[in-house]
């Protein structure tokens, strides 16, 4: 198993000779992002609605 390490501004990226692992982690990140956006939109909507009721 070959392993190379790259130092970046965001931290250390380790590239391992197993591409299926890299694909798996990018899939997980992609599934978390829409969920976070959805929660953010929901919170924003609720805050704006509660402000509209107060006025």
C-alpha cells in the first residue's frame, strides 16, 4: 500500500493507494452538505417567521 502525504493550508491530506476509500469519504461529505443546507434553511425560515409574528 503506497501512501503519500501532502501538507496544505487546510491540514494534511493523505493519499492512499485505495481509491474506493477516497470515493467513500467524498460520498459521505456530499450527503452531509445538503442536510446542513436544509437545516440552515429551516432555521432561517423559522426565525424569519417568528420575527414576522412579533411585528
